[in-house]
C-alpha cells in the first residue's frame, strides 16, 4: 500500500493521490465481511453453540457474529460443510423442522464439548473495551481526518498532522511490543 501515497508526500500538491490512498485504505476494510477464524475455531464455536441448544445454520452464523461483537461472521459456505463434517464424525445430528435442518449434539458431541480444553473462540477475546471490529472503523476515521487536514489545512497544520500521525504509528507498534 505504500506505493499508493504520492511521492512528494501530502504537501507535494497531489491531493488526488492522497484521496486515492484514503479510498484504497477504506476499501480494504469494507471488503471484509468479518475476520477469518483460526484453524479449528469454527468447529469449536459450532460445538459450543449446539451445546447450549439446537440451531439451524443461519442461527449459528448469527450467534457467532453477535458473540464476537461483529468481528467474525463465518459464511454459509464454511458453516454448512463444518456441520456436515461434524455429522460425519457422529458429533452432530440433524432433523427437519419447518423446512429447515435443525442441528443438535449427539451424546458423542456432548462428550467432546465436555472434554474440550479450549473455550469458545468468543470467550478468549478480551472482556472489556471495544472489539476488533472497532479498529478498522477507527483507522478509516483517522485517514479521513488526515485527508481533511491535507485538503483544507495550511502548510503548518499539515506538518503538525504529519507529526501526530507519525507519533500514532510509533505508539501502535509500541502496543504490539508490550508483554
């Protein structure tokens, strides 16, 4: 993405290039329909939900999205094959109800959940503060504010904004460096 920024920086007079960079940054987040789960997380999420009550596939998708604070919305193309795999393993059974397949745990599935050493994926997320979904939104809003300063600010205001952004970048990396 570094190639998207104008060669002369924001003060080089190429505001179209800056706007293009902001739009590219925003589009990278908007195209995401949720984050990708790690290996095995969808399986454990489905088992954890079905341990609570029987559900159909779209209820599972909705529950995962809700419990992850909107940061994870698995697709039907990943949930239904996972349900089929769990059924093939004898952990889940299904029955038709009102034209929908309702999935529930079998006895073997309940044993699997009871012996699992890992928590449901949404339980391992931080309990307080904004969820991951807030990060892209905050980044886009920051980029929009920077673009506004670049478009309407004086040379001194633009330089001050650059200093603020450089400090923000250093502080974000410092967060990752913490233990």
